[in-house]
C-alpha cells in the first residue's frame, strides 16, 4: 500500500489527497504538477492555480493545434 505524501503549503502540512480535494483536482494531476513545478510554495501555488480542461475542450484545442488540420 502506498504511503501518504505530505507537502508544506500555506503554513500547514497537507497530505497530497487533502490538498488535491481542497483545490478541486485529481490527486494524480496535482502530484504530476508538483513534480513539474517543484514542491516549493510557489510551485504548489502554481499547480493549484492552473486550470483543467474537460475532454471536449481538450479535443477542440488539440484539433486546432493539429498539423493535420485542413486549411
């Protein structure tokens, strides 16, 4: 069984699942963002502030960026 991961943010120690729930993000998304941005206060703030896209929005964005898009 995986151990709980803790991070220090906003002068409090949070478990990753607690912080993800408070930020309205899936735990895996928050964990990957913290790996990318760093476990500093600034990195965690950025990870929480970055929005998420619905599957429909992501598909439309991908279609716009696709090199296969007809002109």
